[in-house]
């Protein structure tokens, strides 16, 4: 991946930056607003990255109200392949 989106415009941050911000936060379950604040980005900028990460199984999401959604890092994305001795 070269850091560009489908339209060829460079991204100002990558999906890994979102994952890093989520991992660095003191809470494990976060709202879009909390993630955007942690990254010092707008909700509109962060939301497409969250959708992409959820579609790729890197994070999980759950609707918890009429409009509220929470996100957390998928346990499978934090697993490290064991090194064989």
C-alpha cells in the first residue's frame, strides 16, 4: 500500500495510526469521538478508517444506542504468531 486512497489522494494518516491511537487510550472500548480526540482529527476523517478496519477484521464495532457505536481492537488482530523453536 502506498498511502493513497482509491481516488489517488494521499492520506494524512493510515489505519495503523488509528489502531495505535486505540491501543494507547486508557479505555479499551471507545467511541468515534474518543478516537478522533485521541488522534487530534475530525470524526469525519477518522470514521472511514474505522469502517475499513472493521471490514478487515482489525477492530470490532457494536451499535449501543439509536446512533451510538463503540469500537475496540479485535482480539485476533493482537495475536502474535508463535515462533517455532
